[in-house]
C-alpha cells in the first residue's frame, strides 16, 4: 500500500495491531481517510471482507466510504462483500426473522413513521391521561429503548411511563409494526440467543463518529466484540451534538474504561485556516467535560472572523444577501457558500432578499417563504389589484382558505366564464346578488383598488392585510405565531421598495422574484441553507451563521451546564465547517413567533472572537 500521503499519526492509526483502538479525530484531520485506509490495510493483509463490519451514521457516508475503497482496490467482488452500513440498515434484515420470539406473528413487518407513532401516542394519552403530554411520552418511549435516563419527577410518573410504554408496545404488536428505535431495542434482546449471536462473528468492528453512539448501540458493539475481536472506534467528543437522539459523548470514556484501547489523536488540521482553528479551540476549551486536544493547521492562507450586528430581520436579510454577492464577485461559486442555522425560524425571512438579489439557493429545508399559503394569498391579491383579469391570480384566491370559497363554487364560476365567453372575474361578479361572500369580497376589493395607486407601500400593505382579514384568520390557527411571523416579515421586505410609485414597485418586484424563483431551480450552483446538525461531516469555503444570540445559540431550552456544553459543541461544529471564512451575525431586535424581541449577543462570541 502507498502511505506517502499520510502523516505519522494517520499511519499509526491505520497500521495499529492493538485489539482495541480509539482514534480521536477533530474536524478536518482526515478521519474518513483513516477509516478508509484502515479497511484497505486489512484487505491487503488477506482479511476477508466478511470478517469486517463498519458502522457509519448515514447511508451517504457508507456509500462514500465504499466508493473510495473501490477506487483503490478495483475489485467489485471484494467491495460488494464489504459491510459498511448504518446500525439500522444492517440490523433490520437480520432482526425480522427473530421478531417471532417477541410476539410478532407475521414476517411482513411495517415500520411506522413519526406520524403513525403520534396517532398511537395520542390515543394512549386520551385513554390513560398521564401527567405528561404526547411529546414527552414520545421522548420517554425512545429513551427507554435507547437506554437513556428518563429523569422523571417521581415514582408515580415512572409508573405512568412504564404503563404507557407497555400499552404502546402492545399497540405496535397488534398492528404488526415497529418503530425505528425498536430495531436496536429488539436486536439487543435477540443477542441473548447464543445461536443468533454466533452468526455475527466479525473479527474487525469499526465505528465511525463514535461520539454519536447512544447506550444501546454501545452495548450492542460490546456484545458483538466478544473476547477475540477487534474494535476500532473513530470520533471526536467535541462534535457530539445529538443528545436529543440519545447520543452520549461520555461513552468514549466508557470505551476507554471497558477495553483500555490504544489511543491515537490526529492533530493536523487540513481544512481550517489558522484563525478559524484557533477560534474554534478557544470556544470549545470552555467545556469542562472533554478530552483535551491540541490541533495545528497546515494551511498557509489565513482569514479574519467577522461579527456583524444588525438591528432588524430586514437589515439581516440585506446583509446576508450582500455578503453572498461579495464573495461570489471575488470568485467563489454559490455552492461554496453555506448559511448555517440553529433552527428554521431564524432564516425563513431571508428568502425574499435572496430572490430579489438574484441569488440561487437550495430550498430543501422548508425555507420556501413565497410558497407558503399566507404569502401566496397576499401576492395573488396584489396581482388581482393590478389586473382584475388575471385569471391565475383569481383562481389562486378561490383556492385560498381565507375567503371561504368551495371548490364546487370555483368550478361553477369557471363553467359560467366558459359558457358566457367572459373573463373569470366577470363571471365571478355576476354572482354578487346571489352570494353574500362574493359581495363582501368585491366591496373590499374595489375599496382597496381605489387606494392602490395613491398610498405608500407600507401603509397600503397594512391596510390590505387588515381589510382582507388575513391576521384575524390566521390568529385562530394552531401555531398562529408562525403565520403572523411570515406576514410581518413580508412587510419588512417591502420596506426597501420605491415608495414614490408603490403600484409599479410592488408588481415589478413580485414578478421578478417569482421569475427568479423559477429560473434558479435549474441552476445547480446554489447557496446552501442547512441546519447545523445537517452540516455535520461537510465543509464549505464560506460559512455564514446568523442567530448568534442568547436563546438561539445557545438555545433557550439549554438550562443545565451539560446542556450548555452541548450548545457550545453545536457552535463548534458550525464554525469548523468553514475552510476560508466565517461570518457571524447577531440581531439586536429579531422578529420571532409573531413578536419583535430584544436580543442579547451569544456568550459564545466572547469565547471565540479574540483580538486579531
């Protein structure tokens, strides 16, 4: 094998002959390369593929690892027989024949979705009326299966949880169904059968991202290890950010205590500039419960971390669009740029600014602001005010729940329009005397139309949303704050338009952003919008992180010191995605959940931004 592209630490990890090995590999230190080369090394020594079992935490990571190995080995027979898989993907086909032992009667097992699960849980809540809600019960059930502490308030509550758990499991069995957590839960139970366990005798067990394992996964690994097998763990406790799924960074310490592995730390960082690396270490060093590691960057380029303070969502939107444009003008592709966020609520207002600036971006994360029901209604109303014979706009308004028109009514108007050979709006007007809904709609419409040409943009917008009753309608909805949030954020966006000619300004802008919205779908060079959790394992030249505020990052849900440490790790993961530059944004006033809120800078900014 060719080892010329490896540093001494990587080489030591790949060629180790110890029974158990722990590789602590920070962001950008070549962890994937080490795992891949380790497999290649074993194969070159004559180890058969069926003796190797490698766990990854995503199917994408598994495919990438197999692809890398196939390029080097160039033997499909070998790579096809390699087992590189997620825990769930590997265990499920092995488990299904064993489920009969646990009371399942039909081998055609169904795996229930979250929606299916919540239907059963809601039924249990209605029937048993425990002292906790459905979301809490969902978490308790998952924690039991993953052997995570429940942290209940009393023995009475514990008894309630166990009763609900038993009821839930029985409900699944009655339906011949399991949930995803059941795959690990029942697999561990199945390992108590020696005959079943003997079929899983792998000499070399490898675990990628071991800091993301939960207790039941760790116990399964221990059971599979046996006395003579080799366990190779690779991960970074500083990047443990999945506590909500039961992941426990302290399991690395358990592994060290249980097996006393050879410990190898990869210290050469190939991704981050010196400034980004030093700032990330400044930040994470504030965590008390971690393995102390020192990294050095091999990159010659350096960068300045920047913190931009904004006064409103609108200013933030303009700033982010401007930052992206500047980097693009300096030669970066849009796909080299990512906006990372703690939760979707803090970025939903950004889309109009990106579209208006002509910036292509992905929309795979629920950030499609203009496609939301309430914003589409407003846009189509503007279009109808501009041209009452815009049949598409009127059709969309018929379909909006705001105005209460049925589909049967729409089809009748459409039929009348065709029969009388008149525009859809004229056929609609003919029903004024017959239907009070039509009269009410038209009275408001003509009143607004009179003022459309004369009022400034923002006063007219406020009058429009009040007159058509969109606030009143959505205030009665579940999650009303989410709807109101978008309506008010669209107003903020309109503040940048030319107030001297509101009609032409609004219609021109709406038309352009909608056209841009269509065109960008075919453009693969797009700015990425990802949650920080989704960005794990990825890297980008430019990282933009809005929402560096108390209550957002760190989350308002983080109360205990350990929970704050998890939030700090989340921030660390976000920063270490950046190869060249990282820009943080903080907002003094942020519109969230239907209210303007005063915000305080995140404590993490003081920890990572030092004198440059």
